[in-house]
C-alpha cells in the first residue's frame, strides 16, 4: 500500500466517523489516555508556574518596602547619633548629665 492510499483511507474513515466506533476507540484508547494525562500535567504545570510568579512578585514588593524602611531607619539612626544631637538630648533630659568640657585623662598603671 502506498502512502497516498493510506492517507486517503484515513481521511475517508475520519469523514465517515469510523474513528469513533468501538473498534477504532479500543485501538486508540491508550493514546487517548496518554493525551488526557499529558493535558492534566500541562494544566497543573501552568497553575504551579503562575503561583510561583505571583509569589515572586509579592516577595519583590516586600523586598522594596523593607529596603526603603532600612534606609529610613539607618538615616534616622545616623542623625540621632551625631554628637550635637546627643548633647541637645542630654540638655533636654532631667537626668543631670552634661557634656564634658575637658578631655579625659589617661590612667597609667605604675610599674614596680
């Protein structure tokens, strides 16, 4: 049988509906089950990848938010730890602390 005759016979069977008969269905059942399983795997993979993309976008947004919060806190901390800010906060507090006007003396342990 030539290829042209096989193609012609397949087209005729397709148009007649012989593919859907019990004999044709039995012959193609393993292939149809395989296609069905592959379709389910494809759909599950699509849902899984969309979930990963959504989760990645959410984490990226959280990362930007935390990064800006870090920069803000770091800037505030740098401002509060300046010598002039510490001196003004000591003056405003009622702890009785004041800024030293003299440099500290170095203590030297006498040798024997």
